[in-house]
């Protein structure tokens, strides 16, 4: 499987954090499904200086780019406009 580092940076408009919190249960449910299927390796929110969530980083793995795109097409944080930008890089976890 190919591993990917996905970084989603939240919108900064008024109400963005409220939107994130409203969509979060759907996002976490998607992560649980990815974990059950072996596609989720790790993930979490990144925080600003005040400790407020401002985006997310995930390490995911998929057999094909089409599977990655299918996830992106269904990810609640993308569909519900929590993430303003999404950066996807091919990634390899160090084997130490």
C-alpha cells in the first residue's frame, strides 16, 4: 500500500471552529471506518498558540490513487468545508 501524509488546514472565517466541532463526529466516524479497513495509520488535530484546533494531519494508506480519491470525495471535513486547503504527499513511515 502507498502511504500518504494528508494535511488539512481549516478555514479562518467567523464560525469556522463551530463548523469544525459540528462536523467532527462525522469525521471521526470516517476515521474509525478507515482504521477498521487498515487505511488509517494515525491522525490528529494541530493547534494554534491558544490550543485551539486549526487543522488536521493524517497518515493514511491505500492500494490505489482511486481509493485515496474516493476517501477525499467522502471526507466530511472536505465536503462540509472545514478544511480550506488539503495537501496530500506520498509518505513513508520509517522502519526503525
